[in-house]
């Protein structure tokens, strides 16, 4: 019985962790499944991450990454939750091969509140 309860508790914790940005070892991580869109800033110093829940997160890159705005980018996740974590991930710009390093995440827009019909 104890094994079933502890398994259920671990599953519930995993679901909560995947549903919202995680704080893994003090770092903010965003689930790649929840990222709706990204927008590299013109000066190459930041990327905006627009999430499915309506929240917006800004990542201030370590240094400038000028090719990012025009050429698009890719990253790979090596963690099992497929998340993008501050100060841990690198991005590779498609055309130039420039490597950019994510810095700190800052939430600039909260999740939108869903409006439910009332009777």
C-alpha cells in the first residue's frame, strides 16, 4: 500500500513540475512543449518566450548574439523533461553556426486567467 501511495505522490509531483516553469536547483526551466513562440530581440541580447498559458518570459543571453534575429536557431535538450533552463542551454544559429548561451529568465507577462461562463 505504501508503494502505491508513494508512486502516486511522485506522479503528482511530476505532473505539477511539467505543467509550470520548474525551479530545478534554483534555475527557472520552461517546458519545450509549452513554448508557443520565440522572438529574438533585434540587438541580439535577449529572446522572448511566449508560452501556451499566455505568459511571456525574457531570457537575457550571456553576451550578444547578433545573427540570432535573422537566421533562426535550434537547441537540444539533454534532460528527460525536455525543458529549456536558464544558464544551462546553448543555442546554435542556423546559417552562421554562432553559439549563444542562455542567461537568466525573467517573467514579463503573467499567465492569462481563463474566463469561465457563469450561470
